[in-house]
C-alpha cells in the first residue's frame, strides 16, 4: 500500500496559517511601536497594552466558548489549566503550562516557553521597563472577568529581558456569583 500524500489544500492552509501568524506578529509590533511614539512613557504603554488586551479578552471568551467545546470549569485551578492548554493553543498556536500554585489554590503561574508575539523582537536598553506582551495579561484578565472571576495578572519573567521563559502570575481576587437579570416565577 502506497503512502498517502498530503492534499495540496492542506499544504496551502499550513502556509496561510504561517503567513497569518507572521503578519499578526509584525502588526502587533507596529502597534507597540506606535504606542511608544504616541505615549512616550513606558508605564503608560504598559497600561494601554493591558487595557487593549482586557477589551480583547472580554470579546474573545465568546468565541472561545463557542469553538472549544470546553465544559464549564468547576474551579480556578481547572480554569487556569484550560486557559494554558486550550486558549493559548487556539489563539496563539502554543501550549502553556500552569505551575507554582499557592496552598489556597488562588495563585498560579502560566509559563510560555514559546511566544509568537516576540518573533523578530529585540528590546532596546531604553525600553527595559516595557512589558512587550502585556496585551496577554489583559486578555487573561478580561476573559476571566467574563466568567465571573476577578483576577490580577502580572509578569514575573520575560525572555525579552533575559529570562529563560515568559511567566505570568495569575491571582484570583474574588469569584463573583453569577447573577441572572430576571427572577423565576414561583
């Protein structure tokens, strides 16, 4: 039996995905560069990237829930695992790991060994305070907000600053009970 050759469409689709990823990476870099030019203060750029990410996260959660076929998570630990293994794979094409849980199960680290946002990026010395990928912390915060989890997301390690990986600390501040806008008739 002869081996089955990949269909031409599969090869084209793989190339389109690679081109789209590179285009996204370059576009994101242009956005960061423009923010640095417009805002001039690195701290303001960090805040703006976080806010942009938050706005994306509150919208992205609907697409994630519709396409991922993930059932409702029972707790923060399971939610963090789904973000790392399913969310990052779906939207960035990479898988992250979840580690460093505290005893209460309310704080963890999400570690990215590969980060497509930083392809083609070198951080100049005068921008060492910049969290280039701060949009990711905002996305996580926004998505968690939409599933009734208030969280704080901060960068602990950054490969652009010489660390070996990208590490985000996610701290659950409070779980908001779901509210329904109407009452059932009794």
